[in-house]
C-alpha cells in the first residue's frame, strides 16, 4: 500500500440490551485510548490487513480474501 494511513473508521456491532448496536471507532479515538507504544503496531496491523483484503478483491485473485498475517507471526 503506497503512503501511510491518515484515517481509520471501523464499524462493528455489539449485542446490546435492546439488540445489535453499531459502534464506530475512528483514528482519533484509537489514538486517545491506545497506549502510545502500541499505536504504531496497530497501524501496521491495519495496513497489512487492508492489503490482504484488497488483494482478495482483485480479479486475478477470486474468492474471499485470505489474510496472510496472523498476530505474532511477523
């Protein structure tokens, strides 16, 4: 992936008391709540996962994406 990450937005669902609730986390929130020494690792993981997802969507690589990086295997 060329360049570097300047924005992140992650949407996910949690099982709330009234049913599924959407939660959105952005880069500003991550930086606010993540330990400073962990931020770079997190950004690298997001970049690698994004590369794998994009590679899985290319016509020469049909089917669902296969993530090549498993935490701790770098």
